């Protein structure tokens, strides 16, 4: 059978059309597929809750950053979010809520609709939130501590461009440093360089000298400070004598994984005083210059070393106070690989300086006094012992052994040998050594209670015939003879429990200390402290603490016999130890916010406090010689003293795009009174006084003459400290403010021997306000330059009576870190 030709032609055309259309159809469907997938959406839903309380979070943000889309949780903590696939396999979704750590998830888009329930972890409210000083080693969040504690970070210290850490410390609210003597909330006045009611430490080791219990701030390497922690209030349970007012702990940095070297160069010049007639050096401006080298590295996996050296030259803004200084420190740490958890180390430091010092000014106004022309307040008194030259050497050796067991228990020994030698031209040379040893054990009980217990032993030796030896007349009129060689020792046993039970933090501590000076005095003191801290709401804490403290008078306070500037200091070996009790009630509110561009965090803290002292030690005038205008002084016990007050502090850090602003500061008010007034034996006999001197003392409302409550000396009711930095990318502008009210009570005898003192106080009845300006620029990630204008408005003020504060100065600092 044959097939027609027309049928075959028809069939061929049909097959041809099919073979052309089908590939075109398949190709078209393939090209349309991405458009269909691009428009596809999935639904993401779930709840957001607090991981700690399991409570739902209303208004939590759920955002797809890549798309700029998002949603918020409703009243039940639920959310629903539609996400467009756009051909992606997965997308990042960010969950956030104020006061909680952000959480980011990768959501696969090929699994269709999904349910994700999220638990956000609470986030700390403050930037300086981890401290160790309040518990002597355990890390605690700053908001959880039961006492007031302030923290100054390395960045704030660098901002001061200083060679002396005390300059940075004075920016912390509630702290005052009067010619080297530190006070917290008025705990200390001014005692002419001896005795400290604040324990100053470096890495938990005291920096107090063996003879006078005075603080040597210049032993501290400024370029290796990690932070400074300040505990305010009685702290003797953990830190023993000299902690009546609190503790300042300077904590240094460890070596990092990468080697680090920093070189810092600083130069400063002083402007003319505000009162131009006081410019004692004419056309030559006083200056400072210093060079600082720091290096740290890990030699291997087991060994770290840190080295720092400082060279300082200071011509002195006051005549006779020039200084040349060298200091160095070597820090070594070793972790043997065959004994996990064991750390051995030692730090060795030295300081050598040749310097001058003055007791007080010759006169405030330039004048001719006793036939000699006086340059005024920046020139020293004419008395031979009122201005002196000295050569000081210091040596510290700090060994330590630390062992952390596999179960998390810690055994820790820390020691310090501090040797000092002071040689001067005013018969006040001395040598002393102090050996400090602390044995500590730490563990955790029931996973909720941190327990620290330990033993502290201190032994001091003093050699100074000039200051403490020979035949002496005591304040009581007795004649004593001593060769000037003394020794003292103390032994303290302590224990403290710090517990955390949900929102409640508790602290309970006990100490028993025995103090002995030669064979003359032995004293045993039991001490107790307790504290509570309760988080009443997120970021809101209320705390209550109470504690006992004591301070054993130093050798210098008991046995010093010297003269200077019309002041005759006599020994009082029967002086008693000070005992104190402090209480505090405080409220702290933290805050944190984080919008798309603007974010900030910080806190506000309000604390009411009271410190009660028995047998407070102060220098007092015993007798005045009108003919020679000289006075006999000695230490004496003030029977009953009280310091009460209130302190408001704040800290904040804010960012807006490339801009940032940091602030810290506070205001402290105190009411320092001697509750027993002035006993009759301490009232001055005016019968032999010239009429003009009697009138002078009455005119200045001498508390020892008129019938009124006696204020504790060398305190100011109001102090203000504030620091702020405004920055844009690499450029920053900062300002410091240090203000204090009028110092109402001082040693009245100084009005007689310090020329023009009353005139100065009448010219400055409102206290002082000193403001600094700082301009900084980050040249690159490794180097920075800053210009500091200290005392920018050239404020005229006194540090203590007869010692004028620094006039305006301009300093330039260059620092490179690599």
C-alpha cells in the first residue's frame, strides 16, 4: 500500500513544528522560574523571653538587617515576620531588647515557614562592671558589690598626661590629695606627711612606708596601669590597718599574646601666676620634661616579662621644689607547663630622686621680711628647716605564688619588701624597711558563696636618730631616751563570705589583728563587716553596708622630734590606735539603650554615709611661744569624731555614628565634726598674748577660743569632680573639673607663723574651681598626640595652708604604641 505524498508532507511539517515549540516552551519555563522563586515568602514566628526569669519581653525587636525589615513582639511576647526569599538559601535575623545581649540567627529559607522561640540573656548595665578589690580576688560585677566602689580605666588615666598617678586619682569623686596625703570622703585631713587612713596598694600590695605609713605614689608605673579601683568606707576586715576611709588599688596590665612597646614623651611649661608679682623666676618659665619606655612580651608559652623605665626632670613651679627622678620596674611571670594552674612571679621596682621641698611660703605678698626681700607665695620660708634638699631611694621586691586547683580552689601568697632611704640637709634623714606577707585561700561553696580566708603578717624596721632618737621631751612632759631604732609587727587573720542568691548579694567578714611596737605596746583588735545588695528591678540596685576599721599610729606619729618653720614637733609614745565604724545606704540605677545610630550606657549612684571615729589622731598645738613665734605640736587623740554626708556619682558613654561622648563625675558633701568639742586642757591661755594677736584670732573665729562646735581640720564640705570627652573619629576634646568649698578649719597657729595667710583666705572665701582642657588626635592606630592646658583659667588656690597650687600650664604629649 502506498502512502500519498501530501500526507507525508503534512506529517513532516507537524513533527517539525513540535520539535521547535517544545524547546522554546521549556526554555521559557526555565527563564520564568527565578521570577517565581524571587517572589516567594516564608513566615517566621515565635516568642522572645528573658533567659533568666523566663518572662516574656514585650516590644523586643526582630529585624532582617539585610532587608531593612522587621517586627516587634506583642503583649504576649509573640512575633510574626514575613521574609522574602529573593533566591537566597539563608538570611540573618537579629533579636534585641534594651538591657539584653543581642542574638543573631541564620534562618534557612528552603525549609518553609518556621517557628523560633528566643531567650535573650540580660546584659550588664555599666561599662566598668568587673572588680576584684571588694572581695580580695573574686571577680564581681560592680553593680553587685555591697559597698561603694569607683573604677578609673586606663583610657581616663592616659587622658591626664601625667607622671604621677595621684594626679589621675584626684579626678575620682570623693577623693582629695593634700600634698601627697589621700582622703576618701573626708576620712583624712593633713598631718604633715605622716599617717594614712586610706590603704593605697598596687596589685593588692600596700604602698605605705614603714616609718610614717605615708604613700609614695611615684613608685607606681603610670604607663602600665589597667585600672584603679577605689573602695569607699571602712575596709579593715580584708586589708587591716590604715583602711579606715577605704582602699585604692592600682592594678597593672599583664603581658598579651603579642609583644607591646610604648614610648611616651611629655613636655610642659608653666604660665605666670595670676598674681603677676609672684613670678619668682622672671623671664624663665618653670618646666617639666619626661620620657617613658614600656615593653611587654611573652618569651614563650610559660614566661612573661614587662619592663618600664621613666626619666623625669621638673624645675618646680615653686622655688626650691626642683626634681630629677629615675624609676624602673621589671615584672616577671612563669607558668610551668608540667604543673597546670601554678603561677610564679616577682616584680622588682626602684625609684631614685633628687629633689627639693618647702614647708610653706615665705609670704603671700612680695615684701621685705626681717630685712630680706620675699618673692611671695611661690618662695619658701626663710627657716632653715622650712626648705630642704633631699636624696631619696626606694626599692621594692614583690614575689608571689599562685595555684589554682583542678576543682577551682586557689592558694595565693603575695609578698612585698619595701626599702627606703631619705637623706636631707635638715637633720631629718631616716631609713626604713617593711616586709609584707599575705597568705590567701579562695573557694566557692554550694556554687553560690565565694569564701576567702587568709593571714597577713607585716614587719617593719626603722633607723633614724635624727627624727626618733636621743633625749626627748614628750607631749606629757616626760623625758625619754631612745637610740632611734624601732621595729613593729602585726598579725591579722581574716575571713569573708560573699554570696549571690538570685537578685540578693550578701557579704559578711571578720578579722582579728594584733599590733606590736617594740616591747612598749601590744594591741588586739576584732573587726566585723556586713553588707547587702538587692536588685529591685532590672538595673536598679539598693545596697546597705556597715563595717569596723582601725589604724595603728605610725612610728613617726609616736616618736618624731623635729623642727621647721617655727613648728616644733614632739613625740607622744602613748598615742592610742584609732577605731572607726562606717555605714552606708545607697541606690544605683543603671541604664543602657541601643537604637540604630544612637546608643549609650552608664549609671547614677546616690549614697548616704556616716563614719564614726574613736581616738582619731590629729596634730595639735600644745603651747605657743610668743617671743619666738613658735609652737609645740604633737599628735593627740580626738575622743569622738563623726563625718556624715552624701555622694552622687554618675558615669555614661554615648555614641552617635562617628561621634562619641564619655562622662564621669560626682559631688560629695560631708559634715566633719569633733562631737566632744574642745576640752579645757586644750584651750589656749591668752593672758600672755599681745592684743593684736588676740584680736586676730577672734576675728577669724578661732574654734579653740569661741564657743562653737569644732570642725575637723583640713576638710572641705563640698567637692566636685567631673571629666567629659567629646570625640569625632580620631579627634577628641576633653575637660576636667576639680572644685571644692572653703576649708573652714585649719591649725590656728599657722595664722601667726605663715605670713599673709589670713589675707589669702579672705581673698578666696568661696574655695576653688580648677578646669583643664585637653585636645587629642589619633595620628594612626599606633600613635597619638595630645595638648593639655591644666588650670586653664589660672585659678589661684591653696593645696594646704601656705602651699599654693599650680598655676596654668601647657603640656604636649606624644605616645606611640607598637
